[in-house]
C-alpha cells in the first residue's frame, strides 16, 4: 500500500546533487500539505520526532522475509502516532508537509534494514520491500522483479551475515 494516494513523484536511486549520497534513497509522493499519510504496512512505531534532514518523521518497524525493517515516513506537517503504538496497514498516521530538507510538500518513504539502518548498505529498494512483505502491495510483480528480488535478497542476507560477524568481532575485541 502506498502511504499517500498519489503516484511516485521522485523514484528510488534517482541521481542528483540534492541528496548526500548522490542519489535518492527512497521514493517521494508529491501531495498537498495536510494530505493523509497512512501506514504502508502493519507494525509498530519505533521512533517519531524531528530530524534536520527528514523533518517530522516516523519510523514504522515491520518485517521483510521474517527480518525486521524500518520504514521511514518523512517531512510530515503533523504526526498522529506515538512511539510504541501498534499500527495497521492503511491506518492514518500523519499529514504531508515540507519539514526538514524538503523542496516542497511531499511524503518521503525509505526502507532500511534493522538494526544498523544508517549506512547506504542498509537501504532497501522500496519496490523490493513492497513486493515481498505480505501486507505491502506496491505493484504487481513481474518475472523480472522476481529475479531482481532474488538477487537483492541474496545480497541482503550476505550483507546481513557479514555485518553480524563484524559486530561479534567488535564485541569480542571490546572485552
């Protein structure tokens, strides 16, 4: 489910100088201020507040293939949920705005692995998250999407395992 009843206005990985990594790390839905934002998946609110880049935002914790993911919904004018609150797919959770580093009213959606969702390696293509999270229906998958997802899934699990090994090594070294 899309968080806003509008088409995507800025796609994932669009290149440009507007973004610190040199490309767009999520998808944007341009919409008028105060347009409803709904939960694109069921889960719970892991974080809600202010960030200089994201403005008013919430992080919805959900799952992808049994692994936890964070779904960021950003640039809100108003947040209607609180940390720890369980939400259902389609539930009204906020209002579109242009807070933070925004060039106009829109909802920015970004999906990241959890934990350690703060590096470029942890960003998940939202189309892949939507294609394979039971509650999330983004668009009908094609054979090519399935192939792309399988490649991305293998890469994701490999990166996940490598990161877990790095953390274990760091923890052993800290003793």
